[in-house]
C-alpha cells in the first residue's frame, strides 16, 4: 500500500540544489581539508608526480605503478590536476564533487524508481558530510556515487507495454558509470553489482533482464578481472597481518551510531532527527510492501534489509582489510530515504526541515574542521625546518572521542612540501596493508625490515590508544573504547619499538604530544621547532647521546 506522498516540484529542485552547493563549499572554508587518510593519498600522488625527478629520494625506497588499473583513478586524476593547481586544491575540488555527486545520485535513484518518495532525498542531505569523508575514503565515496547513479539508470524496469529487452542510452551510460566505479574503487563496484542482483532478484534469470544486467556490468567486470590477473602479486614489503575477525553485536549496534559521526559526536543530534522520521516510515513501508514482492518499492526494501544483514554478519576485518562490513552500512544509510514512505502531511515540511538539519550539521562540524585544519598548518610551518628527502617518524597524539582521527595522516603534508619519507606511507607501509595487487606504491623488499631496513617500521603514527589509556579513568575518551593493556604497558611497548629503529631516521614529528610523549625517547631527540600543536625533533646519533 502506498500513501500519497508530497510531490516534487521546481521549488524542491532549487532548494535541494542550493543546499548541495552549500555542502560542497565546505572544503573551501578552510586552508587544509582534514581527513584521516586524505593527506596520505596526496602524498602518493606527489610521489607519482616526482618519482623520476633528478635527486628525488623516492626511488631509493619505493616501486611505482602508473598503469590504468582498478583502484588507481584518484591518484591519476590528482596527478593530472596537479600539473595546473596544487594537490591540496585538486583534492578539495574532488571532495566537493563527491559531496555533490552522492545526494544527486540518490535523488536520481529515488525519482526513477519511486517518484512518490522523491522529497525524502532532502532527509539524506544531513548525512552527506559523514564518517567516510572524515576518514578520507574519497575514492570509495566517488565510486559510491557513481554506483548509485548507475543503478538509477540501469535498474528501474520499463513501464508496462515497453519491451524489457530493449537496450537504451541509459543502459550504455550506466555501463560507463560502472566502469568508472571499478576504476575508482573496485569494492564499491562489487557492492553495486550485488545491489543490482538483489534488486532484480525475482527476474534475474529472465533473458531480457539478464541482458540488461550484462550490458550494465559486463565491461566493468572485464576491467576488474583483467586488471587483477595482469597486475600479479606484489612483492612482500612487510609482514602483512591478514587476520579476519567479526565484531560482537554490541559493536555492530554501536557502529550504526559511530559511523554517523565525522568530526564530533554532536553531529548526531540533527541526524537523529532525520533518522527518527526515516527509520519508522521505512519499517512501515517494508511491512506494507514485503521484500519478496515485485514492485520497485519492495525491491528497495529488500536491498536495504540485505545490506543491513550483511553489515551485521560480514567480517569487520577481512584478511586484514579493515571496515569491510561498514561499506554495506554506508550503502544502506544512503538508500534509506528511498525505502521510507513518508505521508504528505510530513513530506511537505521536508522542504524546510531537510536543509535546516543539513545547515545544523555543517554549523556543528565547522569549528572542529577549522581546528584540524589549523593543526595541519602547524605541521607545514614546523616542518619547514626539515631538509628535503629526510626520513621522518610521525607521532599523532590527538584523540577523537568517537569517529575518525581527522589529522591521523596530516604528517603526510610534509611528503608534499618537503619530500620526506616515512614507513607509514600508503605503500604497504602499515604491515596490515601489504601485498594488494592494485597498490600504486610499494616499498622495496627489505626497506621496512626491523633489523636491516633503511626505513624500518616505527610503530603506528596514531597514538590514540595510548592517549586514551593514559587519560584519567573518568575521561570521556575512555568511555567507548576498551583497550586490554594499561598506559604503562602501552608506553613500554611503543618505546621498545622506537628504541630499536630510531637511529635510522632523521626527524620525529609529534602532534599535540603530552609530557609523557615528549619524554618517551627524549634522550634521542633535540627540539628543532615548535609551532602550535606541532613539535619537530632531530634524531641525535647514538654516539652523541
């Protein structure tokens, strides 16, 4: 049963577009766009651009792949744009594009599949600048938007009386979008393909429907499989941690809230208002149109339930790949407005409520985004004292109560500014990240070796586990995380690792170090420069200590 929802009008289009523009302008309000992985992605692009320069330090440590392969689009686009503007500006442009792409792809999907629910897309706007953007999952977000747009064009069945086997221009465009989706992030493309299968489940084996699916995903599938086979296995550059583990149910439930947090838990307030409308009406809609039904509304409800189920039962870490199950939750959350059947009496108010909640989210986020951007500028200014090509150990002591660590890889600004190198580069640098076939940079074998390597693994750049445990027991930073070791044990472990490798580095960068951080390996260090939250130390040779 379907209620008569509020109708989409030109006024809705203007308000929706204006709100999206406001959201997309957010990255341009700060000097540096903060995200946990973002600066490391810029570092990879910088290495690609300057790998062959005379005097470049990078060939000594890294191998590079420049072919067009799945998962490489972000770096290749950044390298192209970097010829004309700075990488930081190029990144902001891509972030703005992704922030616009996601809501517009949702609106296209809803208007093509369930036109009566189009106004619900206004309630999707408060979720745009969410957890994934603060994590720096830019490739995934772009691929995510491309995938939803491909579903919008390739899935909704033709109206009655139209030949279902007819291939139109929409299917050709959807095929191209799927190809781009693989180029940016193969996982988003695989989830898009799974979504297509779930939506077409009742008619999956009918030749006409199967032909449309093959046209849509066939070229992308060939690109993915061919790229995987042609790439070959990367050489082992570190001891890869390939654990697979599942989250307990309390973590799964808690994650449904934490993955709505980008820069501060206060963002939850306006988002919970939107969820208080979307969730009950989605539940009622799924009861009214059971998932086994044949209507588009039933198919969307089926897709939502499948993705929520996969989020609950899929490993949170799959063979060392983190946040595996989270990707399904991100898809489910974006599609939630399409699954809700909101009555017209409420839907008419969404024209004001949706933008108001979005503006509230942005207003809450901005002070935290600005502060993180200022910390990144501190790093750039303090790092100006580091000679080009130096070897660096980054140590970030900032702690977010919930959500990402938005300056977790901010040290990588110095790769772009000063050509520094660190074992934490996205080149299999974190041990758990080793061996992916589509990795653009790879450390030479032996570079990270703890005994003989030129750039041995110097422990994690983010110290938020230490920071949490070394706070007072009643500190909010300890409320939501349980860490098995106490402060003394964690510090002893980190110090032992640093003592083993520190003499093979030139500098240490500390961000917001507490006294115990500055004292940890103080006998090895000499303060070079301190700017705001950033402290740069030179490593003293052992024979000088």
